C-alpha cells in the first residue's frame, strides 16, 4: 500500500511540474485579451455565471457576480463571440482579433419571453474551473419521454441509474450512489426521501418540466455546495424573471406514449414587471403497465402530479428576493423489485432566496437561502401475494431544513467566496403488520426509524486566481461539524421481547475536505485541466439507523451502525480538451479515487441479530473497510454547434476493487462456509457504455431529425462477496424528429427502443420472488406538442 501511495504522489508531482514548465513557455507568447461585461437589457443589472465562448477554439469562461468576463491568450484571427445565460436570448457577434491589443465588449441580453427553457447545451462538457461541469438542457429533456430526472440522466456519460419500479430511477455517477452523491435543488436545497429502499430519491421529487437545466459537477472539488464525496447533481429550476413593463406568458405541453399508455401534461403562467415577477404551474402524469421487449407485462403503473408557485421581488437594483413553493404527489406507484409499492407521497418544498450584487463594491455579492423539505411517504404490500397472509403498511415522515449564505469578493482577476451552510435531517417512521390468518394476534408495529436526526454545519471557502494569460488556479476547503442521534434502535416481537436492541446511538465528527486544480490553455486547440481533492462525507440516515430491512442489492436484511466513521474520497482528475475546428471538439478525462474508511457491509452472526424478512440469507451490518479503489475514463466528441450536421459521441467506463472481501458460501439458504476474496470488484458498478447521437438541421433549423444509438457492454466484473450476477450487453436505437412550426408551437415525435430489444440494465434490481432483473420497456412511440404564448 505504501508503494502504491508513493507512485500516486510521484505521478502527481510529475504532472504539476510539467504544467509549471508549460506555463513558463506560455508566458513568452504574445496574445490579445478579450474582456467585457454582460447585463440584462431591461433592468441593466449584471448577469452572473453567463457562458462566454470564442469560436472556433476552446476559449471560454463564465461571468463573475458583476457580469464581467475576461479571456486571455487569444491569437489573431476571426472569431465568433457567443454569450448564453438561462432566461435570456443568446448573443453572438463576429469579431476580428489582433494580437497585443485589448478588446472590450458591453453586451446586453434580452429576456427570453418564452421563458427559461435552459441553456441549449446537451451533454456538453463546459468549463467550471479545472473540473468538469456538464449541463443538460431542459429543452432536450422535454423533447423525449422523460418520466423522471434519473431516467434521462442515464444517457449522459458515466451516469447510470438503479431501476426498482415504474419511475424514480436513482442516479449513479461514476459508480457513486445514494449518500455518496450530493443531489440538491438550486445549489442549496436538500431533500430527504422517505423510503428505506430509496424508491423516492431526491431527484424524484422534482418534475422534469419544472427544470431549466441539470448541472453535474464530477469529483470532490466544488466544496462551496456542501459536503462533496463523488460529485454534485444540481437541479436548476425555472424561475420568474423581471420584464420591462408588465408582460404575461403561458407555456403548455401535452405528451402521449404507446406501450404503457403514458400521458403527461404541463401548464405554467409567468409574467410581471421590473419590480415583481411570478410563475405558477403544474404537471400531471399517469401511466399504465409497460411491456418488455419479449412482450411480458411489467407491473409499472403510476400517477404523479404537482403544483408550483414562485414570486420574485426586486425592490432595488442591488437586491432581489425569490419565494418558491412546490407541492408534489405520488399515487399508486408500483415497484415490482421492492417488497412494497408506494401508496402515496406528499412532498412540500419551500425556500426563500436573497441575492445582493453591487459591482462597485469590494463585497460584490451575497447569496442567502433558507429552505424546508417535508416528505410524507406511505407504502404497503397490498399488491403482493403475501398480503393474503400479512398486510404491511409503512409510514415515514422525512424532514430536511437548512440554510446557506455565500459572500463573494472579487478583485482584479481573483475571486474569493466564503460562507457557511447548515442542514438538519429528521426521520421517523413505523411499519404496521396485520396477521390476516391469525386475527387473534395483536397488530405488530415495527420501527423503521426512531426520531433519528442528523445535523451538519459547514464552513467553506473557494479562491480562484488567474496565474497568467493561459493559466487559472483554484483552491477550496471546508470544515463540517456533523452529529447524529436517535432513540435506541429496538425491534420487539409480539410478546415485547427484544429481537434487537442498541442504545449506543449518538456520534459526532469533524470532517475536513480540500481541493485544488490548475487549468492551462496551451493554444487555441488544446487545454489541460488537472484537479486533486479530498472529499469527506459522514454516514447517512440509512447507514446509521436502519433497523433490519432488505435495502441492499444482495439477499440480506441490513442493520444500521451508529458508530460508523466518515469515508473520504481522495481523487485526481486529468482532462484534455481539443478543438479541431470544423471537425469539432473532443474531451478526454481519466480519474482515480482512493477511498479510505469505505462504507460497506459485513454479515453478523445470528446471535447478534436474526433476519426479519422471509427467504433472506441473514443480516449484514454497515461497517468501514480500510480502503477501496475506483478509476475510469470518459471521452466525448461533438461537432460544432454552427454545423448543420450534428454528431455527439460519448463513451465512459468506471471500475473499482475492494482489496479484501469475505464471500459466504450458501447451500439451501444456509451458510456452509466462507472464503476470502482478493481484489473483489465493488458492487453495482455500470459496465462500459457508449452513446452516439446523429442529427441534421433542416429548413433553417426548424426541423431536426435525430438518431440515437446506445451501446452497453456486458458486465462481467462482478462482486463475489455481494452475490452479483453477470449481465449481457445490448444495443438499442431510437429516433426523434423535432419540428418548430413557429415561435409558439413545437412538435416532437419519435420511437425509443426502435427494434423492441429485450434487455435490462446491470444496476436494475431483481424482481421480488425471482432471480431475474427488472426488464426495461420495449418499443415506445411518442408524440408531444409544446406551446409558448
């Protein structure tokens, strides 16, 4: 192990030394500076985080909180300057650059009166300092059948998903899942799902039609936004925007799908003036059972609907307030791969945001958010054959509330952000069992969580510095004070005898995270980014406090461990970005993670705890192992956006190992022995995957036909300790045709799984009562009309 760490340190030193050497060479090159300021045309206020490009080439940046941008190292030539920001119309201008001369642009963006459908960047790897920032546009999400955010993200490089039922697919990023991922709304609001089996992950509580975009930040680097371990999935919601004079608009859509007779409906009304703006809307989805490629029906029906209301107030040009409320409901959602189905879900999301910006002051920005997320979740087994014997009903109340404040100071080319965030998670729930064939027995009530609470107070800072014309440096750090407590973990039988009891339920941690990175522009065609960081996360609610439930992939009941230690991800990313003119842009990334105190699970003897679920092999308790390794790569090639031909090819692969694991040998449901497994692959890792999208812009981009080919290899690197099974590879085809009739009406139609392929994803859970994984839908034809008035 010491030898391995020496290799890692040596490789890191060589890379950093090489970048420093290249930097000295770059200083001798003569170049021009392109700078400017981006403001809103109606309010004359600066627009922060607008994307700015010089094309051709890989020269791009984002505006600061004062709306200012600067691109250095620009060679002589003819370029096109592009500026895009959510909620505004795009700006482009042809410019001629001459070396050794400064160029300054004052740019005013018009409000998009059709409202914020998002930045039109799909699966494109963009710049957010040295680390990867991927933006998925809501425009693209809305053009294809998308029942939830997790489903669409599975088509994004190195993002997978765990399917357990009709909808609510649980995202997996580079093999990181559940508590290893930081999923949040609008860079601040957290959501705690109610189901122990994660049938309602955080991403499932926000309707895709209410999103402007989805941002993915990979790696433990963006430490401003909470404890980061494997990355961030940020759901950027649509927001009301000010208008010059009072304006009002309507956005509506209606979609139909074959196979499972799916229907979706969306309506929103938005408007306002310079001082007050608003957004009100709602969504409705109802689907039947779908058929897999072999014609077999999968119990997968569901209903979901929600209401949204937002009000923005701008009392002064430097101050803005936004009040948001979202009430969503799930009804009769089937999960054939879980012991229960979701009977109903009532989720309330509320937040208040304050934004201050003043470009004439040293303290240029202040961002404050307070929020509350309340999830009432009810499940039962009434659609299971066992309900003739035992009817089980589970009710869980999951509450997450918190706050975040961020101060931004900008001087010259340097930016400093610092602040703190706070999160409080509370969870309480019971499972009630009625013995149908034994009416004289009392009703049995079992605890899922017992007044469990986790609090996290974090202090963060992030400093960005432009080292030279071609180099940007970023360094970030955070401290997290984390504590957890619960009532004693107890499970009683009918006679009130203890099946399991543990009153050592409190814990507290002080976690340190750190990241740094360099981004170097060698020339207009090549950029190299290198990032290294340590992200630490404390155990989540499930890992600490769950009481004997089958929540894992393998066939065991799981038991929480309040004394778990935090796990830390020590990761490095190296990225090459190449711009090849008319051929397009290519991005290649490799990453390596060394995870200490990796949270896994170990089988415990029956004398400690007996399983409470029929047909499971025993009980596993969450535990820390010394370390685990994960590594992989991503590659993407995309043609220029100005071309009529469109091609986007993405491939990705992630793997990992547990250096030493224990495999228990089972015969007839009994443990007959055990064996040590050296370098056992980590469980639930996706296989090698490629996705190729081809399209062509016709009739001045009003009609766009596309072909999508998704190629997934078989997964043969499986965990023996977790009794994983190999899965076959598959190739599926899809076609989409988008037509914009006019500014107000657009139509999208197509077919997914064109050849009705019979397949399932490696991460899909197994159907209850069988050894077969849950199969994906077969051929689906769809049609959707979208109206903007």
